[in-house]
């Protein structure tokens, strides 16, 4: 079981597997509001010329 395997892990790794509680849940409304805020901030930066839409949509470069 997960609990048995978790017992073999170091403390920091064990903390990664703590079960979620009802306090950890985020409502769809909160998610939608946050998405709207992010979109508004990005739109301001695009309109002001700080960044371009290509910068936003570009895939991150991965060093090998």
C-alpha cells in the first residue's frame, strides 16, 4: 500500500505524499477568476509592448 511504501522514504519525500484535505480544494470560480487576472496582466504587457504574443505562446527552450 501507499502508506507502507511511504514509510521507507526520507522525511522530505514522505511530505510529498500527504493526502489532500478539503481545505486544499479550490473552487472553479476561484480558478476562473485567477485565469482572468493572469490574462488581463498578459494583455496589458502585450499592449504596452513589454512582451509579444509569440513570447507567451513559444515553447520553452530545453537545454540538453
